[in-house]
C-alpha cells in the first residue's frame, strides 16, 4: 500500500525527481552470488548499477548481469564481460544489447525480443545474435570459442555465418573460423548444460516466478556443497541435476528436519509441504571421480493472491490492481489510474495515467529484482500524448540519474514477478528475506 501511495503522490514525480537525486541508476544491475567479483577493477557489490562500458570480472566468485526485462548473463569464475550497449523499448523490453565476453564461461538467457530488437554477444573474433533463447558461451584461454544452445536458436558469425539450434553446439577458432554444428557434447565441468533440465524438473505445479536455479562448481567423492532458498510458504519442489555419476541431495526445512533424496538418477526431484522460512539444500558427491559440476533448482506453489508475509525473516509483499484502486479511492485522487499490466515471471509492468488539471500524463515503469534492492526502470513518459521519455531521462541525469533506480526496501529482494488473479486483477509480487 505504501508503494501505491508513492506512485500517486505528485503525479508520480516521486520516481522522476526524489529517486533520481537519491539513488544510483543504470540500465542493468550486478547480481553477486559469491565473491570475489570486480567492476572496472574495483570490488563489486550486490545490486550495483551497471552502465554501458562497465567491465565485470569474476575471480573465484559467481555473478550475473541482470536486465530489467528478466534477461541475464550469468558468469562462472574466471570470467570477464563488458557491457557495450543497452537500449530499452518503451514497453520495458530490451531493444538493443551488446555484450563483449573477453574470457570464461557464461549462461545467457534472453527473454523474447520484439520485432526489430537485438541481443548480441561478442566472443573472440566471433559473435552470436539471438531473439529469445538460452545458450552458453565459452571463451577459452587460447581465444577459441564454444557456443551451446539449450533453447531457441542463435546465429553465430565469424568468417562465415551459421544457425545453431537447441541441442546443438559449435566450436569457433581464435581466427573466427566456425567448425561443424554438432549435438552438444557431454562436459562434466559444465553446470549450464544442466540448468534447463533442473528448471523443467520443478516446473509442474509451481508458480513460475518462484524459480531459483543455482549452479555448483565441480565436486568429487566425499565433498559437499550447500545452497539456500527463502520460501514464503506452501509446497516446495526441488531438484538436483548432475552429469551422470552419483550424487544425492538433502533438503533441510526451516525447522531443521532433513528430507533426503537417495535416488542416484539425475535429476533427483521431491516435493515437500512446508512453512515459510530459510530452506537449505546440501549436495553430497557419493561416487564422483573426477570432479563434476551440478545444478540445484527450487520452486514454490505460492498462489496468486494478496497474502502478505513478514515474520521478521521471510517477506512477501503483494500489490494487486484492486488494492491500487482502493488506495486511490481512499486518497481521494481523481482522474488517476494505475495498474499492473500483463504477467511476467521476472518483473512487474506498472502503467500510470492521470488527467489532473486537464494535463494528461502517463508513464510506464518496470519493477524487477535488483538484489538486494528493488529495481525500477522508466520506459515511457508522455504528456498530452507527446512522448517525452528522452527529455525526462535527460533531466534526471542532471540529478545524477538515468532511467533506473535501485530502491532500498528494508529487506533483501530475491524475486519480483507478476501474475493474474482473474478478471483483470493482476498482481505484483515481491519476495525476499531479512
């Protein structure tokens, strides 16, 4: 309800002036899974704003570059990536993105792009263009490249151009010469080839926006690895995926009870009805030699309903169109409409319109998880039907801002998504923990 009031106050200028002058803004956000991660040679922090020409490098850590529409570039250790171009469409979708991968391994997930939009990854002497897909890029120390496609297709360009479809990979020489397209080869050191399998393993009966996929560095016999998931309650589905040796998974509920999955076939999946809180997943390498990578996926079945949770540890905040309408009516604001438009597993699209004093104003903001904060990007502003987005963002720059604000929320934001309640009463959901 506080968010609804902030959207109303001053015709929405709270976002354009107060946030612009108080918050760091950028077209992308740094997600840090663990350190060490640097941005332009200095220590990177979770939720840090990223602009064109920023260089992100992982040493021992894992990180991701998160875009407002839910697209991302996930980075393994010893990987270096530079953002060279980012443009957004008025609807909040990516319009033009170009990323240069200088070294290492990345998983690139691109939401479906609108007609005329582009997303391009540059390797060494080669590039890949996509429209909506999930694929991997490996730039080796000898400057050779490997592209693997897990969903959709990409167009790889070096000295020649070649389409690579789901389930296929292509090697590219340091000079940009493409090898033959072939089925994806087994690589026990590669966790990204398992991500789609694990995401699919937890998809049935769960809410799409609650998905969390964690990739693990290679472990061998006798070693363990642990990941956490903060659930707002309800049934929890989890899965362990690995290349084909023998690993097991133990999941500990918030009350410390162990739920062990001893089936040795990848992926190991289970469903638990549990309360809100912090869940732990412990992966055991039973017979693994040499070391192999793995993936753990979580998802919950939280219903699309206005049910807030805040027990001091777990937070779930909801904002539906009916709640917004009530807040507007209670405030006495006439001539104003605000609505969550459409649904998305990775963001919430909020549309504002007012006709106060005969001046018609409308704007669109996308909210997303700029962990640990709540991200907000202005994608369109019109006054009396005239698009003034460029002018507004230019004025924001004079306050030290651009089109995105990273908004502290009093808790760590893990997920933001939007869902349909029914009858057009769409809802924005923010989930996190303290």
